[in-house]
C-alpha cells in the first residue's frame, strides 16, 4: 500500500451521492452533482478558491445544511435519518477562530461535549488532562486559563482538543490554521499531521493553500464552481495536467522545497 493511501473499507465514513445544493433550495447553485466516498482513517483535504463549495460540503456532513438533491451519508446513514444532536456530537468540528467560549476556562471548554454526554466528573477530568497533553499544552499550566490569556496557536490547540474530547470518529476542519502567523501555522500543520496518523480519525480538512494540502492529505479533492476538478494523492496531484491544478501549483513559493510526500 502506498504510504500516503488511507485504508479501504466496505463502508465509507462519509459519502456524497450526487449532491446538489442551492441556497434556500432554489437560489444560486453552490454544489452540482457532487459524489465522493471517504473511507475510515483518511485525511481528505478539500482544496479550492473562495466560493468553490468547500465549507458547504462540511456543513452538509454535520447537518447545518441539507442537500437540495442527492444524499449525504455519515457512517452509512443518510443525514436525513440522523437525529441531528446525535450526529453533531459524533463529529468534531474545528474552525479558524476556534469558537471557544470566552467565559469558560480551557478545561471547561474541552469538557463541554463530555459534560453534555453526561460523563462522570472523574472520567471527564482525565480526558481533559489527556487531551491537553496530546495537543502540547501542559494541563497544570493551561487548564485554568481563559481563551483571552492564550496565543492564537494555543487557542487552536484547545479547539482541536475540544473537537476530540468525546472521541468522535470524524473531524471536520475549516481552515483551522488560516489566521495564524506562518511559523506557528507550519508547526501546527506538522504536529496535526502526526496526531492524525496516531488517532486514525476520518478527517475532512478545508484549505485554499496547496502547501498545506500536500503536508496533510491522503487525498486532495480540488473544487471549482461547485464541482470536483480532480481527486488525487499529493504525489499524483502535482503531476496532473489541468488548468486549475496548474494555477494552484503556481502558487507555491519559487525555490521552496516541496514537503516530503513520501513520509506519510
């Protein structure tokens, strides 16, 4: 098996079947006849320009939006058939600005979903300690801080810890590192790549940055105007002869070494 290829499964973790989405059902078409199956433990990067439909796909997975036509299946069940509360609690969601509650401590933010799931206090406390350590935040130093007392990179780490708190099988990540300075962003990309390999989650990761996609992805789905232009491993992607692929490839900084695509 190629070192970058995710395991296969008879049942996809997430599947889009001929999904079309129009704003308010009848307005502008954002997605058109989109089909894609994502197996367990794959990190799929949705790459594309602003307005290409990337974030819409994430919102269709967790039921924030519903398809105008077609179906979205999560763990083999249509989102139309899921109880939305159960669906969303089984999915970790990380956004660019983290969405932390400012009045809650770091520990309380991370413990939010386990508390809603009525975990006992001892189990919840252990999980918070474990996850803060996992994302590189010493629990004794950071657990009692509030978001305003953290740097941007630290807030993103807390956001990832919170998304993992109830051990969901699926993570949805919407440009989570986009607002960070380049050095912090590169560090978190490397650490998240290592973390994703260890945890074996199914991850949909939205990005407009090809260098980020090359670091993180098992496969890259390139979108344009609501359609999938290409679906390829990072190695394959860089060899494609497609105008949109070439446009993204030209965005790479001249003279900068490409990520080591064989290390995944």
